[in-house]
């Protein structure tokens, strides 16, 4: 049996990219499409003072902070996390984060399938005004529910 090494190895900065006008840049290392739905994995590069609203989704989410400092809300717990911190977010647990500095996170979703949300979110961020009804409807298609405001410092 022959294995295609190209499908198993990506060098630094290789992967499909998604730019979010919200201040996030995603480099997808693996997606549900390439892993038979097992997981999505990306390097997320973040500008200072950005982050999503508090939300939940069915997927388990793993964060390994590579660079920078973040304020994180996981359930009712709020804490500061920096390079070297690993965070496991069980599916269904409300969570949010806010970058305090420029940063980089290795993010994994188990099972895969959330990449499409980020791809479809981009045009909504590029609109003159963010249409929250469209964001909520898009999130619902991916099992993502906004449960609160963005985390502030």
C-alpha cells in the first residue's frame, strides 16, 4: 500500500487560509473534508483586542496558545492564558476569548465541520454593518449559538 506523503505533511504557513475582517487569520492544516469528518485544525493569528461573542457549539474545541496573551471565559470561569497554555472546551460549554496582544493559537474542533462557518462568515464581516440576524442564522446551520456578548478586558 502506498501513502501519499503530500497529504500528510504541511510546512509552516502552508494550508488553506481564511481571512476574517474581524481581525482573525486562519491557516487550515486539516479540515473535516480532509479528515473524513474527524477534526478541523488551524493556526489562528489574532490582532490585539478582538474575539468572538460568548457562544456554544456541539464540537469539542482545543486551544494551544503558541504566542500572545488572551483573556478567556470558559463556563463561569474567567482567566488569562498565554503562550504554552492548553485549553479544552467541551462541546456545549459557553466560552469566549479576547486577545490582549497580537497572538497565535493552534485550534482543533472535534469532530470536524466548523470550517465552513468561518468561510461563510467572511462576507458578513465585510458588509458596511454586521447583520446579527444573518450571523445567528448562519451559526444555527452549524450548531453554533451566541449566548452572550464578547469578553471585555
